[in-house]
């Protein structure tokens, strides 16, 4: 058919004009459920283009184009329903409208659901949920329609019945948002589960009683604490009481399905309640804490509503280990920590995602407000960070401290909209309907276990008191709190329901409450399912009680080193390397042959190879870790022919431990927190996080402050995470020079972590090995190099590597006569080579240079030994590249003073104090660098 003829046909055919809309509607119905249209229409729609067997949700102009083409192939009758009369068209049209109505409820029913226990939400009118919007009315109620894919278990229903059913399913206590999911299987699965029971399955008597017991416990515990410790902060759960039966139900069901460990992260709201009523912490211990008693073994300790806890919980499928992660006051930061911890546990359990369940509990303002939540959603399906999906629960009490107006807290209707970025189903539920809560909890768990993806439960509740119990909420939320004051507690509401249903009598309810109070008086564990811990699989004892100076043997034979080196430079013959990478590998082969000394990259990889060979696994993540930001590592080789990747480190030997190197998502905060979580859950793995540039660690400041530097002092949790932070003044400007060494030094105390600045390949080799060989797990902060990676003087011999010792201090390497030395310069890092080079050029013999390779814990004794040679020297200098207010000068000066001879003076040679870490102009940088080196070497 000529194009013009076709156009004429189209314009005049019943496919055009108003009928086009009809066909489009039919097509939409078909997309949603192919069985919902007649056979003839289906065969036409089936002929439309597909990708991998999936219909394209093509735009309608494309569909029209397809119809034009189809029309060109045959008579108009092809498009007919088989009934040519207007009447049949009309009933087909109504049928389509009914299917559209079903679709509308699936999409937007949640907007009319009864979600707010206080009834204060102002819901906008959703016309799509009205019959009239679909040209239907009550006069059609008796007409029987095909219900398409509506999974009620019937093919047809009278409209009246269907309409009621839709309202029960989508507009009751559950508001299900899932139509944003593009995966048809997931969408259909959710529809099946929700629609088949109209969102309200039968609940048996035992379950009902268990739910009530949970509510009695939730309420009873808060009341008990409130009367025993009036005015004390406890961040009561009251209003969100359903969380207790919900969590217990979740754990029980997970255990029944084979889960062995559940790791929970939550902020302070309701935490004490969860500790006592779910994890089984003894109330008497909690009361003691309220009374001021504390664990003497911890250094700083922490407030009780940040404390973590571990226990086992009996379920029909066996005991489940529960770990509530310690949490600081940064509300959402614990989420990636939990996920990292879960990943470590999964790695121990052969990556069977069903065995370990992460549960994160969020606040409504925080989940929408804090960027780390987005970061974790983004990580949730990635290779290096996936944990088989997280069950995320929002305790949506509708207030963030004192802020509750939506226009102040977020820009979206729901606080959970962030979850749509990974197409997670979002199940809003009215917490005053605990049976609905239990239904969505099981639904969420099953979804997570089946699809290994995140799922969100928005537990819509309220907060009976202020932010804490001494706060006055009426000052900021007067109407809400007038309502709350009159609102019955969840236990009362549900007890009344069970009494009305005849499940229990009033006396039975009273007895449950009395029993709970008596248990509290008794102070013993109130969780029937509590069991002593047997299910966790790591023993931390070997790592307890060691400090950084614990002796260790890191030596390794030359023969072994050479063998490891050979394995490192071996890759399949057909794995074609890019020319610059090939050069790196050719050089590495020359290093092994003894034709050149080892550079940084080779020494670093040899360290990893030796560690996995000796049986310790390695997990390494960072933004460019496979290649290395500065093109030095090339641990992952990319075949230039087909982009396949090969990691020689995974082919060191048959019996080696696993090693994974992941290029991470472009995040610092969540990735660092994830690795912290991993390292605190797995002492038998060298866990490394690398920043692209050192100062990018700023984005993870909360993790350094609240977890890494202080976690052991606050919570007694050891962590052997190694953090590589590229640092060095090479003239790259303010953002790419400094890893902000001063910030890490400022956080040093109690031997909380190690801060090292290795200056040779042998040092990095032995530093990395020391981190795993020594039976101590403390974080290691490394100022790692940039230009030193290729510096001709920063090279080492295999012998130096094999020695197996990390030197915390390195004395003078040139053959100076100690008694001729008039000045000693102490320094760390790259500036050492500038000083050495210049001194050699100057042919100076009166200035000695000492390198401090570990700034914290300060190696007092080793330093004293080296310094002893220069006890006659009165002129001591600390030289650094950083501005005076940065670097080690202010933070470590007290250590320097302690090691220099009595009566000696200590002066500073470095950049002047500066608000910016570095200048932006190369010429100024060069001049500054020249000045500071001159300054350090010039004896005045
Ligand atoms: P979890 O599996 O996290 O519940 O931990 C179980 C037990 O192992 C805890 O009760 C601690 O005794 C111990 N533990 C876990 N993580 C650490 C850690 N990072 N440092 C020291 N001990 C730990």
C-alpha cells in the first residue's frame, strides 16, 4: 500500500480519532494482562514488536504505526472483535474501563488507604479511583466483567463486588506501592500475594495471642520504665508498638525459612524496647544502666540507647542469631554498617542470601533526609555490596524531632519515595492494625528472599511523647498531640478487637499485662524465644588484649616471594593487555629477574599475594581499586580483545584464600561504613578501603569519627580495617594534595588506631602484612603515595621485603658521621625524598634525616634509639609539606618533644598556615616546596 493511501485508510478507519483512544486503552489492558482482551485483539497485539520475548511498552504513536503496517497486510476485519455491532464495541469498551479501574487501584489505591492511626493525613482526591472517571457507575454494579489479572481467584465478577474488593485490597490498612516496578514477575508476584487475600489473610488464634503479647510487652516495658525512671530519656516506642510483634514475627518466619543470622540496624527510637522485648536483654541490666552502673571493661562506653546486643532466638526452623548493631546518633549511618556486616557473614556462609537477613529500621524524616540512604539503595544490587536485599522498616511517627510539616521535611508525598530508585516495593501500613502489619512483614520477607532485593515497610504510627520523654511536643505539634492524648494505645485497640472476636476475655488480657509487669519486677529475660548465643560463627578471642607492639614474625623467604611474583605476572596468553599496562607487567617481570628494584605496585601486590597464600582472605574496595587511581596497581587486567577481566591474585595457588577487589560505587560515606561493618564482623579477612584522593574521605567523616576511631572505646568492637588515603603535595591544587592527616591525628588516643606514612615499597609490603599477621585488629590509616609510586628513589629489593619488619622509624641512610651532624630533620612521607635529594646535591653532611613511618601510636622506644646517636644535637626540625595548621606539626609535636634531647630546640619547616590545604598554582607550589626544603636543610 502506498504511504498516501495508507494514511487515507488510517484517517478514515475506525483506528483513528476517538477509536484510537479505545484501541490504545485495549492495548494498555493487554500489556497489563494479555488474557484480558479478546482472542482476535490478542493475536494482533501479539504481533507487535518484542525484545527478548518481552512486549515493549512502546509509546502510542509507535503502536499506531504498527497498526498502519498491519492494516497494509489485510482487511479491516483483522482488527475486529468478531462482533461488528456498536453494542459489542460498547461492552468491550466497558470491559476495558473495568480493567483500567483495577489498574488504577493498583497504581493509586494507596493514596486512599487508611494509613494514619491518628486520621490526620489529608489525602488528596484521586479521581482515577472513582467509577465516574472510568465512565462506569453504580448502574453497572450487577454487570459481570472479566477481572483480567486481578488475582482474586475468579475470572469474572459483578462490578459492585469487584469495586468493594478493590477497596478492601488497596484502600484498607495496607497501601501497597509496587506498580513502579518494571519487572513483570515481581509485579505479578506481589499482586498475587496481596489480591488473593484482599490484603487480609485469616489469622489463627495463636498468632493473634502472640501479637497481643508483643503489644503488651511493648507498652508494658515503656510504662514500667516511665514509672520507675520518670523523666529519664528512653526514646520510647509508644505509638509504634507494633514494631515488637512485627520484629518477632519477622525473625520467627525468617528462621522457619532457614535464616541463621539476622543483623538489625536502628536508631534510638524504640531501641530499649527492642533490646528487652526482642533480643532478650535482661531488664535488670537495663535498670542498672538507668541507675548509673556500667561495663567497667569499656573505655568511654556509650549511652544505653546506642548499645548493640547479640543473642539467639528460637524459631521452628532452628535458632537464629540476632545482632543489633551499635549505633551513634547519626540516624541512618548504621545501614551500610549492617549491610557490610551481613556481607561478611554471607561470605562465611557461601553466599547463601537466605541464611543472613539484614533489617534496617529508619525514621521517617531521616530516610528521606539523609543521603546515605540513597547510597545504600544504589549499592544494593552491585557486585561488591549486594546482600541479597534488605528488609527496611520505617518507624513513621510523622515527626522528626520537632519538625513534622511535610513541606519542611521532604519534597515527596511519602518519606519512602527514595526506595523507588531501585524499584523496591513499598508497603505502607497502619500500625494500629497489627494483623495487617504482620501480613506485610511476611510479604516483605518473602519478597526479599525470593527476589533478593530491597523491600520497604512504612509503619505509619505516631509518637506518644516528645522526641524524648522530657520534651514538650505540644509546643510544636499542638493538634497532633491533642489527638494523641485521646488516642487509645495499640495494646488497648487490639485487645478490644480480640475480646470482641471472642478470642480472649478481658481477664485474660489483664493477666497478660500483670504477668509482664511481674516479669519486669523479676528483672529476668522476658523473651520466651531467647537462647544463649551459639549460632554466630566467629571467635574474636584470639584478637582480644593485643596492642600494636605485640611481637610478630612477618618474614618470608626469597624463594616464596619469587614464586608469588611469578604467579602475579602470569595471565592467559590470549589475554591481550593495553600497551601501558603491558609495560607495567614487563617491568614487573624485570623486577623479578633482578634487573631492576621493586616499585610500589609490585610490592603491594606481593603483600596481597603472600596474605592469600598464607590463608587470609582479602576484600578491597575503592573507587578505582582494580587499576589504582594513579595507574600503578593493575590488579585486574582487562583483555583488549573482549573486555574480559583477569585477576592474577586469584590464581596464586589452588589452596589460597579468596581475594576480591571491587571498584566501588562513587560514594565514600556508605562504602566506608560498609567496609567498617565488614571488618567488625570478620577478623580473618584483610579489609581495605581506598579513597580515590585522600581528602575524598571527608565524605565519610561520620564513619571515621563515630565508628572507626571510637568504636572500640565506646562499644568494645574491634576493627582491622585498612584505609588507604593518597596524600602528597605535587602541585595538584587544594583538592588533590592532602588526605587531611591532621584530622586523623587529632582523633588519636587510647591507641585507637594506627596512622602510618610508609615511604618505600618494602615498608608498604611489611605494613600490610603486619596488619593481618599480628593478632590485633585495629584500624590502619595510611597516607598512601601518589608520585612516590613511580619515584626512582622509592624502590626496594626483594631482600628488604623478605625481612618481614615494618620499621616504625627509619634513621639516616647515608653514611654520615654522627658527631658531625649539627641538625636533625624529622619528617614523614614524600618530602623525605625532596630533602634527601637536595641534601645530596648540596653535598651536606651536617644534617641527618629521620623518617617517622608510624605517627600513631608514636614509636617512642624505636625513635629514642635512633635519636640517641644525635644526643649532642641541639637543633631539631620537623619538616612537612602541609601548611603549618595541618599535617602532623600541631598534633604530634608533643611526641617529638619527648624524643629529642633535653635542652634541644624544635623548629618548624613547612608551608605557612593556610585556610586551604594547598595552593592552586603550580608555580607557587614549586616555590613553597623549594623554600620548605631549603628551610629544613639550612642551619642558621
Ligand atoms: P555478633 O555476631 O555481631 O552478634 O557477635 C557475637 C559476639 O562476638 C559478640 O557478642 C561479641 O562478643 C563478639 N564480637 C563480635 N564482633 C566483635 C568485634 N568487632 N570485636 C570484638 N568482639 C566482637
